[in-house]
């Protein structure tokens, strides 16, 4: 049974890596893949009698398989920023597939390994002492033990089969050509191609999952594209005075959206500074000194209980990380600060994940990369490595803690889950480079099919340090106005820069929530759609090869 768990887990690790690599880059979300893996495992183990043994097998397989999904999400959110910061550096890295794949394998093993060590010694603080709820762990174990798993599995399969049929009707299959269009335009003679509706099931599923609170700001951003950004870019043609000469709207959007993203950061800074220096502890405050003290205390306590083998692995990973960063021309001080900042931020991000089940990669990677960029004048490739390194480490640490909580709930030894996490890390590290290389060589980054909104947002934020300050300031002012109306400026940014067909596709999906009573009951159907659409894209790429 142990061999079966490892083989099945590695297969699901590849499955999760493929799906989340595509979803995290093509869209702006990274859904948890563990519940989907457990539902699929129910099908795999359909002949096994329900009971404790089956539950343990289900949770163990997902412990190996689901880690690849969150690591792929972290990479998918951060790595495309290199393309928008320096296309030539991106092409140079892509030029040699062996170099590209080895780059990601080493980065995953080093950052992910350090993340697992960090998550291992944070277990006492976050799982035992604070007893955080880890909502995803509870959801995963509920699905693993639920009597209604067959109904959920049926809904999952309906999503997979239905999406497969729709994709075949759209794209064709083997010698059969598609019979429906990929995109439909509303009043093209009057509006051109501005109002477009794409037959893209993944958008509908994501829109339904996130709901109207997320998609409405996107629509506001789409409207602001024509009501705010375009008039500002051309204001010199109509007003007696001008702040700058008329500029191409697409060129104007880069510094304007950079200001929008910078506004979000600037509005967070006062709270962050207050939390750092405030001695008053609140449930939402992140006291930097307390976090660092907790980090060092648990490090010392855990190190005493570590076996010589674990200490050896920690030393090898640390040395390997320093050598890897040195190869890419990081100074020693930059290397050490990256490790320290990553450790502190990972502690905070794991705490948040344990409380609400969300892993806010973007915010914390920004707080790491901006100081390092200002202190050491990092190149675009180095800045990208910083963000990807942190995201992988935080993803591995968070996923380990979720799986340890799941292990406690179903009675599996923590040491076994820790070992499974290492197996899953190796599996995802070996395939992530191949998956990304296939995606980037067959789909254009920045296009509708692979928009990489989060990577573009991070690139714009870093570019805002060297862009037209007047336009950046206008973006900051617009962001402030949005904040006064309690509108999420990050989502508005997405609507400003994303193709309208993507925004409208998400809106169509979110409108579906108005037609159902309990949105969460349809989660398996959405999971099936996400899985099928992602696998369809990868299958199309491989078959075209």
C-alpha cells in the first residue's frame, strides 16, 4: 500500500502542477487543489471499503500530490514578471530548455526544502500552541470522510466531462473541426472588438467561485479604461493646459497602473510601520520583533531535537542556496537578507493561512523584493528570483502545516506526512520546469490565453520607480479615490489591463451565483471545469508537438 500511495501521489503531483501552473498564469487565482485530489482519489479507490484505512490513504495521497499545486501557484504568480521587466532576459533563460528546467528544479528543491524545514519547526507554535483552525485541512478531511463524497465526485466528473465536450466542440478533436467560435463580439460594427465574450469554461468556473465581490471591481476597471485612463492619456487635445503630451493609451496604462499598484502599497505602509513599532498586540497586528523572536526561539528549541541527518540536510540546503544565489550574482549580504526576510515573512504568511486558509504571496513578496531592490540594485532576473524563491518557500511551509493538521484529524503520524511532503516536492521540482517551458513556448505571455495579471502587476510596481512621475501620481490619486469608496484597487487594476473578454467571462460566471442558494455545493463542479480546461490546454500543446 505504501508503494501505491507514493506512485499515486507522484502522479497527482504532476496533475496538480500542470493545472495550477496554467491557472495561476492564465488567470489571477490559485485555488486549493487538495479537495479536488481527494475527490479524484475516491474514484481511484472506489473498490476499497470505507473506513479509517481508506481515509488515511486518501489524505496521504493528497499530501504528496497537492504540494505541487501550491508551489506551481507561487511560481505562476511571480515568475512571469521577468517577461514584463526584461523580455530579453526572459528569452535568454528560455533559450536553453535544459538550463530552464534545471534552474527551476534547483530553485524548487532549495527553496521548497528550506520551506519544509521551516514549516516543520513552526508546527509547535502554529498547530500545537496556537491551535489555528487551518480551514483547508478541515475541508480536505471532511471530503475524505464524507458519506456524500460520491455525490461530490459525480459533480466533479460532470464538470470534467462537460468541459471536455465543450472544448472539443470549440477546438475540434483529431480530424474533426470545431463547430462553435472561440469568441463572440457584441455589435462589432459599432463597438469593434471591445465587447467580446469568449467560450472559455475556466473563466466561468473561476468567476462563479470568487463571486461578484471580486468581479464587480474588475468591471469597474474595464469601464475606467474608457472613462478615466483614455481621457487622461488624450487630455492635451481637448484642454487649454496639459500635464503631458498626448500618449498612446496602452503606453499610458503602464505608469498609470503602476501608480494604482503603488497606491495599494503606500496605503499599507502606515499600518505596517505602526504594527512594527507598536507594543499593543491585536489579533490582526504583525509585530515584526515578536515574529523574529518567535522564529529564533522555535529554531533553537527544534534544532535541539533534530537528528544529525536533519541538521545535515539543513546545512546542505543553506549552502546550496547561497551557491545558487552566488551563481546569479547576488552579493553575500543580499543572500543573507533574502533568507532572513523570507523566514520572517513565511512565519507571517503561515499564520494567516492557518487562520483564514489564504496564502497572500503577492503582498509579502513585495515587502521582500522592494527593500532588496533599493539596497542592492537588483537586476530584473535577480528580482524575479527573490519573489519566486520566497513564494516557493512559503508555499512548501504552508502546505506542510495544512497536511500536518490533516494528519492530526485522521490519526496519521506527523513524521509520515513530513516524508510525503518531501516526495511531493521532488516530484513537482522535476516536472515544473517542463510544464512552464511547454506553456511559454506555445502560448504567448501577456496574451488573452496566458495573461499573467499578477506577474504584470508586480513588474509594474517595480517599474514605477523609474516611470513618468506625473502619470504614476495620477494612478496613485485614482487608487486613493477607489479606496474612499472601499473598492479593491488591485482588482480594478486587473480590469484596466486585462482583455475585456476575460473580465466579461469572469462576470458571466459570477452572475451564476445569483441562480443558486448554496454556492459551496457547486465547488466540485467548478473544480472539474478547472481541471479539465487546464488539462485540455496541456494535451493540445503536447499533441501539436
